[in-house]
C-alpha cells in the first residue's frame, strides 16, 4: 500500500513511465551534460548531472509553492530570467572555447568539480521553461484525496529528478570514457572544447528563442 504522500498506482504508474520517457529523450539537460563530460571529463559530467538535478528540485519547490505560476502570469519576469540564463550559458560557452588544453588530460581538480556543479545548478534555475514544465506536468499526477498537493508535487518532482540524475550520469560515464582517451592530445582537446563550447552556445540560443 502506498503512503498517503504518493498518488495511487493509477496515477503513479503512468507518471513513472512518462518520467522515464522524458529523461531518456535527449534535451537541453543531456546536451549540457555531454558538453561538460566531453570537454572536462567524466567526473565533471557527474557534477553537471547532480547540479541539474538540484536545479530541477528548485523548480519543483517553486511549482509546489506557486512561484512558477508567477513566471507564467508575468511575461516580463519570464523574459528577464530567460535572458539572464542565455547570457550565462554564453559565458560558459566562451570559457570552454577559450580554455587552454593541458597535457595531463581533461579531468578537473575537486574545486573545479564543485564549480561545475554550481554552474549547472544555476543554468537550470535560470531556465524558466523548466519552471513552467513542472507547473504543467506534476499536477496531472496529483491525487488531492491522498494528502497535501504541495507534498505530492515535491515527491513526484524528486522522483523525476532522481531518474534524470541517473540517466545523465550514465551519459557522462559513456562520454567521459571516450573523452579520457583522446584528451591526451592537445589538438584533440582544442577540438573537444570547440565542440562543447558550440553546444553550450547552441543551448544559449535555444533558451533565448523559447516563448512561454
């Protein structure tokens, strides 16, 4: 028997199937993880996946608290967050494009991984489309008869995020293994940074073009 904080199986089963499909579908989060893993190694990919997960949880809390509805109701707020997020992605893209290759490989020190984690968190938090998605997606699977709606949304959002972290971490492992082998060459490192920086720049353009 499911605890009251979860919706019944009639809602939970389709939710789990939907989250699996969503997390397996390549999107901005997976592209960001691939770019980081390719340019900076497997652990940087893990840090990105965890940071994206934290950012998604922030959006889950916002949706549960009704804050996401403000972005949907006020176009100016939506546009402001969107442009700040796009500018930040461009900043990260230029950092990768201008990064100097090293002969020791692409893996970062612990401090660098912490920075990648917080950068991924901020990138996700500054994407208003995620907030609107959480607001539209999670309530479809909430059962008001089983307890507080906000609590169910937090649990459902957490399940969605755990699945996303697991899948993005798997992607980071696969990409990181390939990157580790070729990053012994400074020429290939430059090429990898170019590809990864271009991917992040593309995400910035994509974010700038989204509408509510």
